[in-house]
C-alpha cells in the first residue's frame, strides 16, 4: 500500500519563526508566546504540548483565517488543507486522530480483529446527518466504496482491501489481502469520512461546491459559502456528542501581510499558521498567543538519481558536515529543532518511549559538526572512491529558509572537499520537482519539506522501498524492503514500533533522505480565547468544538 505523503507549503520569506518540537507529556496547555516586543523564545526554551486549556465561556461567532479559499469541500476529489480545516468540524470519521496524535475508534464505536486480515467495525448508534436522517451501515459502506475509487484522493489507501461488506445493521466487515497496520490510521484521515449517500448522489458533480449541503454528521453544519468572500459553519443542535461552546465560525482567507494585519487588529480571532512566516510576523504582538503542538513535518534534503549523491557514503558525509544548528539560527530564527529522522515527533502516535530513545541514537546527524565529524566525513568521501568531480547541484527556490539551507549544503560540501552549485528556480517550478522526474534530472538534491498524514513513522518509510516513486535516489535493499513490509503488516503496536526503529536506522544510516529539522504545528489565537488543539491533529479533529472564551 502506498501511504500518502505531501509536500508542505513553500518555505517562508525572511524572518520566519517556528517552534521546535520537544515532546511533552502530562501537560494541559501548549507553549505560548504572549509577551510584547520583538522575537519569540528560542527553541530550547519551548516545550511542545498538543492542547490548549479548556474553554469556559460561549462565543456567538469566531472569525477564523485560512491561507487559501478551498477549491472544493469534497475531500475525495480535492484534498486541500484549507478544505480540511473547515470540514473537519463538519464531517466525522470512523476513527479519530486525537490532539496527542493517538488514534481511536469514533463513528465506529468498536473495532475487532478476529484475525490479522479482518477488521469488524461496530457503528455508533444515535448518530444523525445534518438533514436529520440516521447514519446507517449502508451510508458507511457506500462512503468507503467511494473513497476506494482509484480516481479519488484516498484510493491508494484501499489497495490492500480484498472486500468490504455490510454484515449487520450496525456492522461493517473489511477483509484484507494481507495484514495492514496502516488502514485504521487511514480511517482517522479522509479515507474514514462518512457521507450521507443520498445527499452526495443528489448533488452529483456539484457536491462540495458553494450552495450544496455538507452530507455529514459533525458538531457543525455547513452554512453559507460566499465564493471569494467567506464560509460559515454553524453549531448543529442535533449533534449526538458534546455541544460546542462557539455557535458559529466564519472563515475568510488571506495570505502574508493581510493575514497578519487581520489578526493584529482583531478583525480575526485565530488561524492555524501553515506558513511559518505568519508566526514570525505575529511574534511578540500584544493580545495574541501562539501555541505550538506536535507535527509530523520536517525539513529534509532529498537526493536524486542524477549521480552526485548516488553513493551512500557521500550522502552520509554530507549529513555529518551539515550545520543544522546554524540552519535553524540563520534561516529559521533558532525556532526549528535540528533533527535526525525524516518525520517529526508528531508521528509518534504510540510507544513514544521507544521512538524517543531511538532518536537519541541516530548516527551521521550532528546538530553542529565537530572536527571529528568532518574528519569522518572526509574519510567517507575518500572511501567512496569515485566521489563526484562535477558540482553537486542543489535545487531550491528563493525563499529565505530554503536559501539558507542551500547555502549550508554548499558549505558542508566544501568542508569535505566537494563542490556545490545552487540552482534557484521560481516557487511554481520548484513545486514541480516533487512530481516531475525529468525536471529532477537537473539537480542532485532538493531542499524540501514534508509531512505525513498518519501518526505512525511507518506511514513514511515505505517511500524508500525499491521502486517507490518517492525513492528518487534509487536506494535498494532487500532486507529493508522485507522489514518495511513486515512492519506495515504488524498489528501489535510494540512489535511494530521495534520494527520501525530498525527500519529507521537503516534509512538514516544510508541517508536515503538527509534530515535537517522538525517543524511544529502553530496555532495563533486571540488571548481571550482557548480550547482548540495545538497539534497537527487540527486537520482531522473537530478543533472548533473546543473553541471558546477563557472566562465563563
């Protein structure tokens, strides 16, 4: 099965500030930056937490900002983050990603695995769609079948499914071709949304467009969508669960300075800052709090098959010589955390203890290279024998963060006796590197950033399987392939975590991708408000349901 992995928005312009991910447990509130003056705290001073304190008072309306207007609110056809930020309050999933990045059954109130290739879901009773009709097993089965269509956004999540059947009034049975540990993670994402079959079919191709009903079961119902202006969601009084404190949320969209101005003037109450430069521009503003939560996102270097970094010894040497701490300071205001693995700690949705311990043992990824690291790197280059003589071409755009990373890569190559050449392209062309192999033929390494939608590191590591479209450098290791496939089919969390740690070591030792830093989720909120999660779960969890006033 191919697990979805998506490039984040382009790295921001000068002065960006993002927070370091420092795993925290047992804390109720997310780290805040509430003081006036310039700049925020350093990464070392921040502790990351998944939630904000619970709200006590009601709101008649909250004005929320998106960085883009959604193209559609049908996440099967247009899976944009802007659409998710709206719709995750309106629609619900069979499983639910929690603020602490764990996963639990949700519209499926119970899940059973009578054997390793069978999943039996018992559906929650008393759930109604926003038109008042009850959610049925027929709706759930139809929704799963729609998601599974190869032409839909989530079609690849169902490649290992052998059959899906209604086996009772409130029961769905899913059979797999082989054991599949990632499938329930997918059901906490867009592959688990339950649609009202009648409403979707009635709307036809217009489903998800302005003026059409939402066909969902969540705590909010879709109100007005005024194309080019705003989207409104309203509290659904017939909701089966807890009643939200905020009666209505009005979404508008703005980018860069317009978004910052709206938040600083009080025209908007909050936003999830997809572009870290938003957090930078708001840092220290009075009346605004910034909350930092766990995310799966990371800054990475992605080698290509062009040849300059084909040898793993040369890739390891580059990783050893890379000044991650300098990158964090110069490009990201010391507010990203040097990191040795290609996924952020928000992916640790289970057995955090094992992943935390393994992170400390990552080789070839110093925060700042010491003399011994450079000596080892030069030795690796020498051992490679046919080290590249032509310049190693570094692909980037002109954004501040990526430009700093590209220059740091060139400096690292110089320190180990190699030559780097930076190739800067417009952002629109830069994004094409992710999907166009022919375009990648012109570079040896891409300055990239990525996140995965599943809170499980194994949602990433299949990208280095032999033949994977995301395995740009052509890494091949039969033992690695076997371990990845075994882990993906291991349902026991502890056993899978141990396998994931083993797979992670192989990946990082081979420097299939070279990790640079991990990046957090950033919630910007009016100081009088609280309640939403700070973690990346906001893309899949009904964050507005917890939004409210600090005082009752």
